[in-house]
C-alpha cells in the first residue's frame, strides 16, 4: 500500500540546499582522492588552513584511512580496470594467500568490503548490512574475482572490529549492473560460461597446481528486467563446489540513472529477499552481496546508497513521531565529520529546525570505504528522487 503521509523533510531539499550538499560532498571527495594520491609521501596535504589535518588527526591517520599502496604497487597496477579507481587498503577485500605469494598485497583484487554507514539508529531498527563493491573483472582478474566467492569476505577494517563483529558468511549472490558491452566498449569480462552445462577452468596468475578455480553455468532465465543465472564455483580439486546466484539488472546506462525508479526499487526488494532465502538460517548476519558495475563506484554506489536508506524510511513510517538522531562522529576521521546537521540548510536562511541530511551522510560514509561511490551529481540527486518514489509507493 502506498504511503499517504508527507515525506520526511530530509527527502525534499530545496534546489539551494541540494547544491550545498553536492558542494560539500564534492569537496570532501576531492580531499580523499588527494590524500590517497599523496599518501605514500606522508599525507602532505593539509585540510584546514592551519597546516594540520582536521580534528588533530595525524599523518598516520590519513594514511590509515586513504592509503592505496596495494592497488598502486607495480605488480598490481594492471589489475585495476580504471587507473583512477583504486581500492583503499583499509577496506579492500583480502583474498586468501596463495602458496606462492609473499604477502597479501600480491593477492590484490579491486573490491571493497563496505558496510552501510552508521546513521545513529539502533541496528535492530535500521540494520547495517555488508556488501562487496567491486570493479567488473578484466581477463587477468577473473581468477581472483571468483576466489571472492570461496572464502568469507574480510578486510583490515573488518578485522579491526573483532571480536565485536564476527566472521561474515560466504557470498551467495552476485548483482551485476552493467552489460558486458556498452557503447561498443567492453565494460565487463565474462566470468562464467554462456551455455548451460558448460564449465570453465581458470588458472591462477602463478599457474601453480591446485590454485585454479572453475565455474559452471547450471541454469539461466530472464524475469522482470533482470537475467538470473545459477552458477557453481569451486577450487581446483573440489569438484562439488558451491552454488551462487547471479542477477544482471538490465537498462542502467554508465554514469547515468535508471529510467524507472519503481522498477529499480522492486529489484532491490527482490535482491534482498533472494539473499535472505540463500543465507543460512543459523547466521545472525545476512551474507554480503557482491555488487559490481564496470568501475564498481557509480551505479554500484548509487544502488547501495538507496538500498541502505530504505530501512530508514520503513522505521520512520512505523514511528512517525520518534526523534531522529544525528550520525555519530569519529574523532579520528582525517576530514572531520560530515556536517549532516547543516548540509540541508540554505545559506543565509533564518534559524529553523535542523533537518538531518541522511542521504548525504550515507553517500559520504560509502565514499570513506570506496572511492567515488555514487559518482556523478546526477546519481547523487537521483538517490533523493528514488527515495521519494519509495515513500510515495511504500516500496521500503
């Protein structure tokens, strides 16, 4: 049933307030990318005019948050589909060590373990799910991409939460937001066979015996604007493997937005229902979803931003008079906290009740974990549009 109540105030920013949000988000992302580029030289960029990082953060804090040393090393640079989209060391997925690898850096894959940002709500009311946001494979990275399906996802940031955050379940669902070919350019190298019953075997980069993987297509079909495939993937020597479902969403152009918000919202519901059905009933944490477009930032970040805010709309609809909290602040953050309490205020406006900018805070929180998430101004603005449609139609 569609919602009849007026949408929450944070869903209807004025054009001036929206421009303010876009400016804040752009400035903070520019600083992240600058710090990442200069991290190897001691985080020389200073954020505030006083010559020191924000909040008293040290050079080590900057490096901890935004270092990309693994993805920019000589042996790994060619594993990035795009030279300006590198996974942060702090949140990049850590595939299992190969026997021939001297360190985990030699096992780099351009994929980030992303948690939906903390907006200040109890997780029982507004859950924070886990995602693996990845670039689409290129020929040299198909093996490592498929290896993500054979071990529980982990990152340095995730490991730092232990034991408060347990080991995550294995991935059961892949969502692909890009066609293989778009605009006569290859956006994604195929990573499973096109014909039912066919099996493809992929050796590791080292060619070491026992380190290869295989993948087989067992079923495929198309429903409601998405292709659904059942694949089985396993490590060399294990001929049983494990089942993984693959969904390819059709009709979302690169750097753009879908034509129909309702269609995407229903697809998001389908994704989470399917993932829940594939997850183990004994697990308290839903399995992370592996999500990718081409670079794994624009369409991927937009999808995660919308998806992570839908439970907030559900909470507000059930508790219309409940006070809404501010996102918590991390005093160690090199950029300082996202100004969620003032981002939607119009410049020079008279004092009025503060409206918390949950959309901007979510996008900013995702960009802290993977560069350039929700890449364009159009995609950022469309998050609000999709959420307003979700509120109107009750699709949350």
